[in-house]
């Protein structure tokens, strides 16, 4: 995964009012923390940060007053209505350090006809080097029949990456598709109804 460099500024104002002023200036409030250091409150460039965070588990190089730190987005707060980024928590990491992250699951291939593939987990927790986090993990469902299951232990992981969840966790399952009942042939329903009506009429005339 490529690193993205962002130039940040130290933040000295705090509170909701200060945060609104920062966002109006097309910047994003953020905090850097981790490895026993005191949290560093910063502002990030709005557009560049937005583009960088489109990548899941983006690896960021944050330059603050000439001091560069490697970081991963730990929490991204967005406005629930408009979707813009309100605040970012950044976890400081080091090269060669192992980190636990959630990686997106992608499926490929086609299961057997008349089956439904259900992705029970869209992400899987793994442990990987901070500079070698997989962008995604692909799971093949090619040729699987109804009743088949793929567990976490069955997922093929990139070299250097290990599971960070229960190996028995269900990732993908395949079930039989529901087959709708066949509709009666054209005219069958109407003909049956006519015969029943005629029989009822005959009974009435005999009585």
C-alpha cells in the first residue's frame, strides 16, 4: 500500500466553535496519538485528506513542523447528513511494527446454479506490518454448492499476514435459492372454476 504524505499544522484552538472555523477554511481537525506519546492536536488539509481516506487503512505520513510521523486512521467522524469529515483520530505506527486492522473481503467466481452466496462478514481482522497492510482479501466461491461454508481459517492470506479473529468465524455461506411454485397453465384455473360452477348449478336444479 502506497504512503500518502500530508502536511499538518499544530492546533491551538479547541471546542466546537474552533472546529467549525477550521472546517470553513477547508481543513480537518485531527489528533495524533500512540506509542506512549502525548496526543498532538493538528489540522489537516481538507481535500488531500478526503482523497487519502478513500483508501481503506490508508498509510499516512504526517509532517508537522518538519517532524514526520507514520500513522493509520483509527477513527473517522463524518457528518451524518452531509458526509463531510468532522474529525480524524490518527494512530502513530512504526515501520516493521505489527498492527491489527480490518480488511475488506471481496468475492470472486460463480457458485453452482440455483444458489445464493451470502457474505456473512464484509471485513476480516488481520495482523500485518504497518507498511504491508493488504488493500483487500479475495475469497473464491467458484463452483460451491448449497450448504458450503468458508470460515476464517479457510481464507488465503498474503504472506506476513495472520488472522486476528476466531478461525471458526463464518465468512461466506452458500444456500439453495428458493424456487417459486409453478403457475397453473393458462385456462386451467378458469376451466376448473367453470366445472365447479356447473356442478353447483346441477345440484341446485335437482333439489
